[in-house]
């Protein structure tokens, strides 16, 4: 599946927008297999429910993730 991504970062969190359709403000990640998408989720955060989010991305065609940064 073709994946496009945009990340917005703040001191406390980051928002990652993933989309299966091309948009001008998104960076093309590649034509990824399911395993590669799961690896992408893992690279974003180890706490993500990877299987659930893969299903949501496939169903809706886009996924927005709010990822809290460690404040330790």
C-alpha cells in the first residue's frame, strides 16, 4: 500500500498523519507491505497497537496518531 506521511512535533508530543492517497503537503514514504507498515508503526512508538492501526489505515485510507514524548 502506498503511504504518505506528515509529522508535526511539539515539545510534548508529535502528530503523525498517514494517508494512502497523495496530497501535496505529505511526504511519500513508499509502497509498503503490511510488515513494512508494522515496522513503520514500531519506529514511531513501541506503544502503538500495530495490528489495530494497520486495520484502521486499510479501512479508512488515512490515520492520525498522537504520540506523547517521554518527559523523563
